[in-house]
């Protein structure tokens, strides 16, 4: 039971994440299904906390700018539209391999991505990579270990 809790916590920690936790959990003899599921839940939990925290800060900045009479430029609005349409899917899918899921979600939010779309695309990406890492590790581990 402790090992599964460690999988959950390890997946929730930035930089350790699913890319390391899933193979280590499966190689250590844990059930691949439970490892992938707990890694997904642990990683998504911290992504959702990041999105909610960022939204609170962003709302505060917008209220402050509104009091000062500042408005968003057309250029910023165009950038947000492009980010939501094209950039966010690519960023979140490539994120776990290149920069980590937390940083990918944060970059998407900084560049104006919608919080709901960020959460959905992050969930899709994390589920995809959990399956990839889990299946490849389980298949590779079975290939190298002969069971009698």
C-alpha cells in the first residue's frame, strides 16, 4: 500500500512526474494498471491546483488593471486565440517529454490559454503518456524477465 501512495506522491511532484514514476513502479513489481491510474490522478491533482492558483492570481491582476483603466490589446486577444486553437494541444502533448506537465500547463496559462481547455488538454496528454509509459514498461519488462 505504501508503494502505491509513493507512486501517487511521486507523480504529483514536478520533474519526477509520470516519466520516472511509472517505469519505476512497474519494474518494482507493482500492478501496471494501478501504477498508471495513481500516477494519472497524482499528476492531474497538482495540475488542477496550479490552474486554480494561477486563475486566482490572474483575476487579481485583471481587477487591478481594470481599476487603473487598462484594457487588453487586440494583439493580446489574438495571441490568446491562437494559443487556445493551436498552441495548447501541442504544448500539453509534448510537455511531459520536453519540459514537464506542470511547466507546460503554466506556460499555456501565461500565454493566455483558457483554464478549462488547459485542464482538458493536460488530462488528455497525461492519460496518453501514462498509457505509453505503462504499456512500454510492462511489455519491455516482460520481454527481459523470463517467468517460470
